[in-house]
C-alpha cells in the first residue's frame, strides 16, 4: 500500500476574519482530511497564523508576516511585498514544489484587509488553490 505524501489531519472549518477555525465534527466522530486537501488546509493555516504566534509551542518561525502590512498603505510596493511574504511562506512547506501564482487584493477602499489567492504545484505535480481572507482586526 502506497503512503500518502500529504498526510492526514483533523479537518478544520475556517471562518472569515480573525475568528479562526473549528474542528469539523461528523455524525459520530471528528472528521479528517487527507491528500492534496490536507496540503491546502496546512497552507491555509500557515497563512492565517501570524509569525511567532506559536513560539510558546516551540514553533517561533511558523506563520506568515502578512498582518505586518495590514493597516499600512496597500500601494503597489506593499502589495508586492505581501505577495512575496505569501510566496515565501508557501514554499516553507516541503510538500510544495512551486508557487505558480499569487494574487493579493485589498478588501475595499479602506484597505484594512486583503484576500489572497494562490496556486501551488505539489511535489507530485498536481496543482492546488489556496484562498485566505485577512482583516486588520
């Protein structure tokens, strides 16, 4: 039997903004997620967690720096920096071979949050889409 290179984890249900995620419960047990879907979930978490937020758990470098720029003018240079932050964080996962595309779009004219859409190529050659929405709050 071949092993899944992307692993298995508990399925999370993400809510928009800073509210976070909850475990998904099935009829009689917690749900799990495997394969490419697990990779997408792991990458989503990487982008939603702020860098250093898990330092107390022994993971000081885990997480993104996206929120460092929320609240700053989301002009062309800062949007490019956000794209770079996203690309760097996605590539930290050893199951990602390439980041194919990253788009960062401010929510509205207040620019107090961004929507991120990325396409990655996994180590097995398949592509996956990662989407997160981050608010300044």
